[in-house]
């Protein structure tokens, strides 16, 4: 298990220089849509179904106890370096959790709470919670290891609520409701990003702005487009408009995945850099019972439209193939040993029904 945490930490430590992700949430006239660009050097990845009723234990770290749980909800996640360590996803209740790099983040020091890594924290939330309030409440019983890279999260639920979750000075910092006038997140702290957007006067409809900081530029651009959709009579469907936003804040060669979650209809759309046709799937196409079979889909295939019939039974072989491609494509940025790779694969395969 120590090999697994070393693997994940090694992977994430290099995100600072190469990741420039963007997320946002639209809530209008009953439409609840969450958009996400994943920016990285590799577009290898898989879509995984995660079953409910599975016994899980967090990866052991050197600075805290593990926590065990039984997954309450099924979910579908986007994974690049192995199942159970997603970069984001949605569960069957419509809860979405996505991560981004955030310099200056500082997680709590060791205390009595069990500890999780930044990626397994996402799977834990999707396994156990239905709302943003439930996610926020978990801070009382779990924490993220201070040895993890600095990340922050944008989350949203099917009730139309959204929140940012950040960690500064060893404490959780949450923005929601009136404290979240712009349900958008890039790579700067939310307070700094919000200030930049307000200084650009986007609340008055200004669209002529520019920042030297790429993250602030993307944040303000996404805010401006989200606000236009919220306030104007734009006829384009929210999902299509969300892909327009993602295209406008894309980072050319670095934007590898663009994902749009429809929380109300439990439907997910995505495209990759090398296969730009939009693919989609709905949650009601899958069985999340523990006794059923977990499914997986290689994200990079020449398909479009509904793809649920093209998911395959999850296996170590598929897990290995995706990981090895991602490792090869990102080896200039992060060295990942065969031992670390095998430990990650073994972790996923060891999880069983309660």
C-alpha cells in the first residue's frame, strides 16, 4: 500500500507546471450542467463504473490511520493512472467532484482523523455522499495527507448547489451559496480569482478583459460565459453551450479531455484531444449492484454518440493497458516504476463485496 501512495504522490507532484484545468457549473431553468477541461501531457484514460456495496480501505500512509467503508452509491469516474484513483466523476445521485491544481494549498497536520490521498478522497466522496453538504461534513472525520500535492475541488449536486473546497493554513475553506457568486474554478485560490473577475466588471456584462495570469484569464472567461447564459435568452442547450465554454478556455495541446455532466438527467458527455467526436452515456444504462460486473471504456476510440454498449467488463489487463499508455506518454514529466504500477493494479483488484 505504501507503493500506491508513492505512485499517486509522484504523479501529482509534477502537475504544477503542466496542468491548467478549468471547471464550472450552470444552474438555469432546471438545467444542472457541470463542465471540466483536463489539461495534461497524456490523453490516455478510461471511464470506470464503480459499484455500491464494496468493502474498501484507504491506502496506508506514514502520517495517519486508514479508514474503511462500504460504498453506498454507484459512480462513474474518469481515471488515467488506475481504477479507484480518479481525477473526477459523478455518482448515481448526481454528485460531481473534480480537482484542479492550487498553489498555496496546505492540508491539516496529522491528528486523530484517518487520512486519504487527494485522488482517493474523490472516490471516497462519490462512494458515500449525495450532496455538497455531506461532502463538506466529512472534514470532521477524515483529512487529506499533508504530503499530497496542492489541489482544490469544485463540487456540485443534483439539488443545484455548488461549492469550492480548498485547504489553507491547515484548515478547510469552503465557498458556497452567496459566497460563491461565480461557480467556476481554475488554478488560483477562489478569493483571488473572484476578485479578478469582479475587477474585470463582468457583472456589468464586460467581455473585454485580459490578464497575464492564464488561470485568472480562464476563470474570468468562464465566469463571463456562464453569466451570459444565466442572464440572457440563449437558446443553445446547456450541454452544447458548456462545450463552447470549454473550447474557449482550452489550452491547445494540453487540453486532453473535455467533460460535461448533466446532473439532472444523469448523463455524461466527453471528448478527447485525439478523438474529438462527442461521446455520451447515461447512468440508467448500467447496473451498480455489488453482484454485477464493473465496466470500463477506453476513452480514446473512434466513436460518437451513445457508447454504453461499448463498455467492457473491467479487468486488470485493461487497467494495465491504460496505465502503461499513460505512463509512457508522461514519462518525460514523471517516472513511474513497474513496482508502483503493479501495486496500483493490485489495489483495485483486491476490493470485494461486503
